[in-house]
């Protein structure tokens, strides 16, 4: 009976209590302050990024390519901006958009 399909089905019905490092299918599976992001060939709950943390500009849906270590988006009120050192960081969003 069990099998992978049953495990995936029960995961999708799980309450939103998964913590950092727990397997997930989508961000709604994860607790507040976490997102569901790729880690190797599975997806786990990871913390959203805080001010000053390195970030990755998210591409259009489906354009992730071979990115096996995804980062969450910046926390609310922050934006992922390219800085002088040519690295993107989460900074306070002073403009509209991300």
C-alpha cells in the first residue's frame, strides 16, 4: 500500500507546521517565515532572507534551469538588489517592485 505516491499525498495534506529542513512540496507546507526551496534533488523548508543576506533574483516560473540550491525570497519589505561588489543582497525596498 504505502509507496511514494502515498507519501507525497500525505505531505500535501499536512498542516502548515513544517520547520526548517523538513521536506515540502510548496511554500504553503512550511511555517511562517519559511519557503519551500530546492536543495539538491528534493525541496525543503528554508528561512526567508533577512536584510544584508545574499539573495538571488528569481526568474520567471519554470526558468530555474539546473539551480539545485535555491534561496528563498527576501522577507517582506526587502528587495534583492545588485550592490557595488556585483553581488545581490536583501535591502530595504525604497522603490516599488523587486
